[in-house]
């Protein structure tokens, strides 16, 4: 097993965040996880001044017709954006982390 499969998505996201913190980045950029009213979750990760800033990402839409199992991720305005159903937060973080750790 790789460390990606044995370490939780939250722990990996914390490590990615900490690796970006350079005394400046964390003051104007960052990560936001919020609830949605449909219900669900949103994830916004600023890519400015990170190794991911210019990296391509293929938009993902999964089970979009489902009320609870849906997931979408894309890049917009220098940010990784994700939204998902109420039980898909960890999977959405995994999508970001798999993409972020691929290099």
C-alpha cells in the first residue's frame, strides 16, 4: 500500500496546506471547506503561487443526477473548486489530492 491509501484525506490535505505556507501564501490564499444547502459540501483551494498554479485538470462530474451521491470538480479563476453530496467530502478531497500529488 502507498502512503496515499493508508493516510486519511484530511491528514494529506493538512500536509499539502502546510507545505504551501511560506509566510505569505497563507495570508492571501488558502483552503475553504463549506456546507451547501442542497445539502452537500464545497471545497475551494487557491492554487496561486503553488506548483499546481498552471497544471491542467480535466473537469469531473460524477453521478450528477443523484441527490446525494454527486460530485463535481473543476478549475476556475486560479482555484480548484469542488462540490459534492453530503457523504462525498472525503472522496472530493481525494480527487484534489490525487491530482496534486501526481508530479
